[in-house]
């Protein structure tokens, strides 16, 4: 297909400029809520879907049928276009935050905000026979994200890639990312806009972002369908993604157990083997929420399509699943789009005409693939959808908890196959979307009290609204394969697909690779702990973590338990995604629009508050971590680092680098659980990484029953807000329930860990009442807080009545906040006299420079504000300098600070009376 496409492009590229376009402006008129612009060669139809989402189509004439029945777009309403201005060169549609500019000669569309053009058509949509061309003018320095699950980037600028869902076995090189199994024709620019391409027959598309011309996006498509594009405005990534998911649909909340540990392999061959794995994991203290059964549950690969238990090996599946469920373990079954001729269902499906047909004869399209002779289900056929769902429904009623829909690119899809809505080449990319839609809608109708679990390998724009939980395919069991997972997950998230994850340990063991690589397993587990879904899977015979030797065994167990401790934080990120479209894993430039951050491919944000930098190479002694602006705490040790710098932490077996943003709250489940079934959020540890540089901060924790698919719409959920207010001499933490429901908890056991408290609190009050602070860990209790002088942490335990806001007030030594991490000066380096001094007298300062360099001199008050500042310039080592300072307007306690360009600091406390 790729070779044919390249030949096609070569033949038509020179004439593409002459394809049908709209020509020059003639006139415009409003038609309903659309604007119809007549050109000399065609008609532009423009709709404001919302005041920040705009749809543009090219029609042959005013009477042409527009493309208004998208499979991708779920938002059908349009906003009125009320304010239109016209000049000699353009027509402008004005909205509150942006404008759409239609230039008259030639007709072209641009998105404008303020006085700045964000993106504009180069030549707009152009049609040739069975092909479509688009081009847009862009800023060549912009960063682009999205386009589905791409293993390169995460900056897509200067790259070319295809949109044709394609399975690749044993990938490990980013060059293979030209086309993937999860393509989404949507990109986000750092110039603060999104671009979505949409068609009823998406065919085969290639996009060049600055790769042919650094100033342009060029799009070349083999398609006979109708096309539209959407320009999406926003002031930041949050707004753009909220608008995009408003347009294409929000991801419903997954069942909470989807965030727990899932054990899988290729594959468990019988009931006894699978049961032993569940029992052994739980007996050895490994938490587990689900076991996934590969193709052996229905027999073997030659019986694909049976969709029923192979009773010789699974004699009592309903009893088995019932017993697992009682232990908090769900059952996930694989299913595929193919039915082999040896399957019990082949003749039935053939008689009901459920398969894709040959384009020439109309007969069932039979093909030979890796597991035999098969027919491909025509998922576009309503009869196929109904028949397939009845099979799923029976198994779901037996106790199956989740579905694993594999190979639905589909991976073997002949170009000359025919489906009820069109030729396979034209509608190939829609196959997985229809499969997900059928499963989601049918499950919602017949099991309205449950949330769907759909683990899937392929998808298209809009798949997220059908609840897909995608994984990154059959990655090779190499360190190189592990390294590709961060850009894949991040790009998918920026495409609206929040739950992308990988096979822990890598799926395919290559011929030059031994099955056993415990360091790789451990590092992949550590990384997977901080991804949306944690699932262990592979061809190797013993992927289960209880097969690891020490220290890998203990480290993996530790991280699986950390995963369950993180449920309050992770589930709140899921809620945030469902209501706003914000990804769970985010690129490093998501909050800070810097090109250098946008190209980082080996670290990412997990939510806004955590930065994760996995270990991606064998035997690494250290790795570089890029810290964004602000301050950052080592999540494991609480060590504080200034942002806007690169650091090189030493690596240990026990930990991967994880950093918490200053000011962040991280709620954790105090006791790890063996399954999410036992999670109630009744006991929480709330880590507050406070720092004076972040005066106010907050975090919202979401909680519901984890299963109700309508909890967001029927209001059956709880919101708990954590607020932090930090001053130099005090800290206030407010915990307040802002939303509850009938099953809400009345009380919670709370433990607050307040980091970076650089001196013992002078007083501690909870809801206005004094609270005791002890100096020994063994005295800590729900009635006595503990201050650890070594870790500079205050630990507070409290039984919270959730109906009453909880206010913690801490009074501390304000001066210690400024001096805590800075050495007190030796007397011969920084001498201040007299001390104390009177405000009416001059203050004398004698400096003996300890090293050569450029020096700054500052005096701070107890709020951390600079009240006197002098640049002392370049000074040699040993030189002395005398300063006389006017302090007549100052009174109280102050800090004198001397700092050089090597960040060496000397301080002195002074009193001015």
C-alpha cells in the first residue's frame, strides 16, 4: 500500500496545485447557522460549532450535499455567526476570543487571535479524482503534538507520517512510527490551536509538518470521500483539548479496577494454570485486579472466532470466575475480528453473510493468515454487530469482567475487500472505531449498571468516547522498545487517547534475546507504575513477578503496592480527563510553552504534580532529568531542587527518578490493598510539598463507587479539595468536601505529611484548637503530631469528620524559611556591625570574598522580600569590601545574603531596632 501511495504522490504532486479549489471570492450569505461563501470555482461552507471550534468544507456548488454525518465528531450543534465584517480583501467572523478570517483572493481561511494569525490555509482543500490535498501555513518554530500513538517525537515538527492503522510485530525503532495502529488525524501546535481532519472515507493519508516546507503543513490523501477540517482555538493545551474532546467526545470513566494490576501472558492454557497464578500472586503479597486470557480460552489459534470456552481445558469457567471475583480479581477475554474455517462459528457467520466480501464477485473474502484460513467480520454490517454482541453478552453474563479486542486494525485487510459502507481501502481506519462503538453502545444498553473495560490495539479519532483502553502493540523485548513507550503514550494523550500503555517487559522475545532479563522487567514495571494502565504481558513463559529473583522480586512488589497507594491521585486524574480532556500523561511543555521542553522524549508529567523520569538503559549509574521552572522535590527523599535546570541523580535499583512540584498535594491510600475492590479512600496520607515560592495551591480528589457508569451525570460522586496557603511565618492547609452523595464517607483517617518545614513549628492548631507536637516518632498519634528534624517534615494524624472543613494552622520561624538551606557565614567572610543596630544609624558590612567571581548582595525581610540589593561585580578571592547602608526605614529581623555566580551563598541574621 505504501509503495502504491508513493507512486501516486509522485505522479500527481506536480498537478496537485491545479486540483479543484474555491477560487476567488464572489459573495457570501448566511444559511441557517452556516456561512456560505461563493467562489469562482467552488463554495466554502463554514460553521462555528462553538465560538472556538470551526468547520470548513469545500463544495462544488451551493446545492451540493455537505458532509454533516461524521463518524468521528459527536458534537452536532452549531453556534450562530452574528458578527461579520467585510473589507476589500477579507471577510471576518468575529467571536469573543478569536476570529476566522476569509481572505478573498484567492479564497483561504485563517484562524486569528488578537492581531496574530495562528494558522492559515496555503491553498485550502483541493480535490482531484480519488485524491485530496490540503496545505496550511504555520510558524516553523512551533512544536506539534498528537497524531495518535507515535514512537517518535514528541515534537512532530519536521516529520512526515501516515494515517493508516497498521500492525507491526516486534517494533523497537522509532523509524517504524511512520504509521501505527492508533492513528488520530489531529495535531496541537504550541501556537495555541488544534487541527482535525475528518472524512466519511478517510482512505490513506500522509501528513508533512514542516518536512517538505518548514513553513507549511502539507496533507496528501488517497480518498474518494468527503472531507472537512476543524480549526480549534484555545489559550493553552487544556483549552484546546477540552474543545477537541467536546467535539469528538469525552472519555467515560473506566472501572476503577482498570487502574489496578493486570496479569497477562501469551497465554494461560488451562483453568488450573490460570488459577495457580492468581493464587500465587495473592499469597505472596502481590496486589492484582485482573487476569487476561489470551486465545487458549477458546481452544487455540486455529479455532479463532469460537467465542466460547474450550471446556476440556476450562471445565468450570463460571465457577472459576466467581471464585476469582470473590478475591477481587476480574477475568478479561481476548477476541478477534477473524473467524477461521475450523471455528464452530464459521459456517454460521457465512450463512448470515457477516463477512467482508470480495469486491469483484461479492463472495466471502477468504484469506490465509498466520493461524489458518479465515474470514474477516464486516463490523460495519448491523447484522454482524448484533451477532457479535450476542456472543459478548452471553460471556459477560457468565461473569467476564472485561474485553481484549485484538487485531482490529484489522491487521490483515485486503485492499480489494468490500464492506457494506465501502471499499476496504477507503474505510479501513474506521473499522476499529465501529468495533469500539458497537461494544460500548451494546454493553451500555444491556449492562447499564457497569462500566465497560475494552483493552484494544487500534483506534481512530473519537475512539475515546467509547471508553477504549489502548496498548502500544507488540513491542520487542528490548531496552530500545521500552524507550519508545514515553513518546507513544504522550502523543496518544495529546490526541484525546488518555489510557495508552504498554506490555510490561515487552511482548516479543527476539531470537537474539534471552527470556530472562530481570533488570529490564524491573525498570519496565517501575515505569508502568506511573502510566494509566499497569499490565504485564509477553510471549516469555514466566512473566509473572513472583518468578523474579532478588532484589528484583522485592522491588517489583514494592512498586505494585505503590501503585495501589496512588489510587486516590490516579483516579482523580481519570476524573480530570473525563470532564476536561486533559491527558493523564503529559509532555514536558504542556504547562510551559518552550521548544526545548517540547522535544524531550524520556520523561513526562503524570498529572500536573508529578514528573517521572524512568530508567531506560541497562546499568545506568545516573540519568539526566530536566526540571521545568519552579521548584521540585525528590518524591522519595523530599530533597528540594530549583527548577529551570538539568540535574543528574544517581540511580538505584530501588527507585526511578520521580519529582513532585512545589506546592503540590499528592493524596495516597494509607494501606495498600490486594485489589481495588477493597479500596474505599477511608484512610489517606496527604503529602504536601510546600514551599514559600508557591503561596497558594490546590488539588481536587475525586471518589465514587468505581463502577457506576453514570456517576458523573447522576452526581453520585465526592470531591475533596485540598488548599495550601504558605507564608514565611505560617502555613494553612484546608481540607474541604465540596461535593458528596448518598454513599459518601462520614469520617476519614487522615495523615498529613508537610514537607520542607525547616524548623519545628512554634504552634499547631487544628480547627482553632491547639494540637500537640512531639519530637519522637514513637509518640506520634491521632492526638499528637510529630516533627522530624532530620527530614524537615511535620506529620499530623487526625480523624476527620468529612462534613466539617478541616483547617490546619502552623506558626513557624519565618527567618528559617529563608536560611534553611543556606550556610551561616563565618565571621571573617560576612561581618555585620553593630548587630543589633538602630534604624536611625547606618549599618556597616565587611565582606571578605571567599572565591573569585561575580557577587550580589541582598537584604531580605521576614516575608522573603528584597529590601536592599547591590551588584558588587567581579571580585577576586580574598579581597575585602566595606559597605555602609542606610536602614532608617527598616525595623525588625532581616537576612543579609551574599551570593556569587557559582551559587555559593553566605548569610547572616540581623536585628534592626
